């Protein structure tokens, strides 16, 4: 199953939140935190709801567990 994230095209950082105090809203980005979406459709809805501009895009990502804690 694919997982999707929103990234900043210029920096390559992942979007992990949105600050709605500004108009238009500002995206919070990080190289180690990310919002993940189970489907591309959900990612597109979030992209529009967060008012991500032309500097952002949706990409598929692969999540792998580093260690099994069970």
C-alpha cells in the first residue's frame, strides 16, 4: 500500500502542519516530521484544504519500520 506526503519543491522538506493565523496559511515543514496520507485522494484534499501553493507537491513515500518493538 502506498503512502503519500506533501513536500516543498524547493527545499525537499515535508509538510507537517499548517499555520492558519496567516492569510494565506503558512505551511510548517521539516526534514524529519511529515503528515502521511493513506490515499492520493486524501492527500489532494489536504493539499487543497491547507491551501498549498505552487511550491508544493504530493509524492508517494515508502515507510519501513526501523526496529520491531513487539
